[in-house]
């Protein structure tokens, strides 16, 4: 990257690049399950000092997960929703359509990584690409090809989250349950069920998303014999109306529920408020419970997201969470967004995406500490936190694995690649 060129967000689309003029231009620079090779472990740290560096080796994680930098769909209603800003009570408007559209980006990123050999082959993700045409896709077999930067980042995200999911299911005796908030077109449930040693440990898998995405996913499931083959009940029997009359899927093993989790907050006006029991009530509060947040918390107003985390901690004593998100301050000790983080933020906002959570928790340390604050007290054990940037995960890979990934297409934007990976992190929090 030449020293006299402006910082550029590689996740920007061509339209984003066309908008780089006037105030929108960043200032110029002046100075698997089964994926090959191990990924680094995430070292447990004291809750007041979460780590941002990996330690040791994790073994061979499987290939579950989605894209690197653009989130899957988030829980939202179709209309525009106003969110209160924390700084001075200013109000901004976030168009939920823009948030929903990110699911297509994530789906295409995973398809790209699968087709180009970054991730191990699996037949389930393709079913969500061919079963419907989500916003942003050109047709049933829309071509998916991302840049090498995003493909490698997708691999790092997927392999690390997959390892956590596999470890959660296989460590210790007894059955476990998983909640995926903002699941979008994720096919993790099917990938788990395709492996007997993991499926036997899974008691229940619950996906929560907004109604539009749930309807799209249901349409894909209904059309696909591949997806239906791993359900524990015929789709015709499992699909049923919820309290609002919307079609959802409920079976003894897998549930796909329509809910905007922002509306769980007790301050939500009565006509719109959603009771938490309608979302989480069918789960067994005594079982070990893993909650997945993949690029979710960055979009939710901080007080509502923090309330959700606290509620989940109160409901499930044996809780664990894995969160993948943007770290606007990078993996440095700075407390506010870096210059590159500001460029990323600007590009996202031009797409109509407000980042209230990302702004409030700009550092990896802050994102780790929020879980400690949410889960500590009430006689429970102090939560433990493990956190790392994608850059730290990349640097800890064996040289042979880095060479394999770099040679698939040819990685030459090394400086930009390193900078990008420093601005994404994975946090694991758990109560032992």
C-alpha cells in the first residue's frame, strides 16, 4: 500500500468507491468441520484483563460459519426503526432493509470460500443460495467470488467459531443446546447434524431472526430434500404459526423463530414488546447453553444488547457465548476508532447501517468486559473471557497452512490484509 494513497476499506463495494468524494473521502495518508490445519487457541484470561492474543494450538476445526466482514441479517422489523444514540440523546434512523440485505453478502462470501477451496466442501450452504433469491443475489445460482482478502478472512472466522462449537458439544458429558441470534442463512445446524458424534450431543438448536428472513429460510427448507433429510420431524408438521400468526418451525431438535430481539427489552412499548419466554421458553435452563452472536451486537443499541446479555446470563446458569464482531479501534490499546476503523464505519453508514454497538465497544477489551459485566453477580461464578483479533489468529497459523491459503488465489495486498484482520475479533465468554 503506497504511503500517499488513502486508507481503503476492502469491504467497500464498487458503489461505495464511487461515493468516495467530498466529505465521504477518507483523509489521505501522510506519513468442518474438517478444515485442514490447526488454528490457534484463545487463551483464558482474568475477566478484568481479556487477552487479545492467542496461545497454543486448537487442533483441527471444522468449516462452519459465514463471511468475514459483512454481517448476516439482524433481528428487525420491515419498517424503519429509530434508535437512541448514547452521545447526547441524538437520534438516528437505521433502515432495517439495509441490515437485512447483509445476509446475502455473508451467504455469497461463504459460497466463495467453499467453491475456491478455502473451506471443506459441504452441501448445505448451497441449498440456501438455490432455494430462494435473497436481496442482492442475481439468481438461483448467483456466482460467488470474493477477493482473496475476504476469502482468507472468511476461513479464519469460520474455522475459529467452528472449533468453539465443536469443543462446546464434545467437552464433558451430557447434552447441550445452542442459540444462534441473527442466524440468517447459516447452515450450522445441518453441518452439526451431519456428524453423528456432534449430533448425539445436541439437545436443541434454536435460531432467532426477523420475520422476513425466517420466511426466506423456511421456503428454502421446504424446497430442499437435502435440508429436510436432517430435520427430526417432517417440515409439513414442524412448520406452525407463532403468537403473531407468522410461520415458524418448531421441532424437538431444531427451531427457527421470528423475533426482533431489540423488542425483548422491558422498556419497549407494550404493543411491540416480545416476551422472552416466547423465544427462549422451550429451552432447558439447566443445560449447558452456547449463544452465538456473529456480527450482531455491533448493530444493537448498547443498552438493549447489554440487557439481552444479562437476561441470558440470568436464564441459563451454565452459559457460554461466542461473539464475532468489528473492533473499530483495531487490536491496539486505543480507546476510539482508528483511522482505518473510521473508513470502515463511513462505508457502512453510507449503506444505511448504523453501528451503535460497535461505536460503544470499539476495543477488543471492551467487548470482552461487557460479558463480564452482564454475567457477574447473583452468586454465580465470575465469567472467564478469551478474546483475539483475526490478525492474531492468522499469525499463529502454521506456515504450511498460511502458504496453502495464500496460494489458492495469490495474496498480494499484505499490508491491507493485516490492517483489515486487526479490526475484527472473536470473543468467547463462559461461566465455568
